[in-house]
């Protein structure tokens, strides 16, 4: 199968990074910093800790770029580093998991180009409910939802990132969806009661 122009361009950038080209690595940072930060923020309690995890992860990726063999997507390899760096930091600091302010709206909702204020308001409201519901869920549940829906990783990529077995990822994702739905239904039910 012929590689797409996008994957070919990414392969060229990675080859330049392997040769020590730091400006090429800046291209990778720009491409993946949003999703790397989102995953880190999902696992950490504060933005400051998440920024530190993301920075450390990019530094590790740069130092170990020669270990990237292209057997998986670069994003999968990078998210594995982010995930493991966050776990290590959590173990060292014994930080509690994230509360509410954890997902950037950019990764949850793509605002329409039309500028329709009503739809934008609806999406913002939905985003707030999702953010709040995810904050009430266990770390593993919110991580699997973030990786699958927000970062659009495949089930196999989630296995590579987390080290979980495929059957485990499927079960966790299925249960996480149910828990998210239950949390959302509970919040909406509460809001309806407050209106009466």
C-alpha cells in the first residue's frame, strides 16, 4: 500500500530529527502538543503538572527518537511516552487524579466555521457537561475516553500506549461509556429537578 503524502512528509520530518535537526522536531511539537497536553492533563491534577509532563515527554521523545522504528504511528509512540511519564510523576508525588478543569475545549468540540452563536452555545454547554462528567469518573475511564474519542486513537494504539491487553481496552471502553452516560444522565436529571 502506498503511503499518503501526509505520512510520507511525517517520515521525512522524523528522519531529519534523527539526524539532529531541532527545527524539524519543533514541527512535531507543534503537531502533537495539544493532544499530548490533553492526555497529560487528564491524568494530572493541575495544568502546571500536565505542562511539565508534556515537556518532559517531548524531551524524552527527542532523546530517544532513534528508538522510534515506524512500526506504529508516531503519535502512538509519543502518547505512550506521555502516559508513562504521567504515571511516573503520579507515583513519585502520589498526586490525586484530576478534578474538573481537565480538557481543553479545542479537543472536545470543533466549533463550526459558520459562527452560528446558538449552535456554539449548545456545544459549549455540552462540552461543560462532558468535562464535568469526566472529572467524576475514575482515572482509567477518563483516560480511555480521552484516547479513543478526543485523540482518536484506535483500540490497538490504546493497547500500545497503556500496555493494556486488547480485551481489557474493549471492556474498559465499554464500561467507561456506560459510566459517562450515567454521569451525564445524573447531571441532567439534577438540572431538570432544579428547574421545577
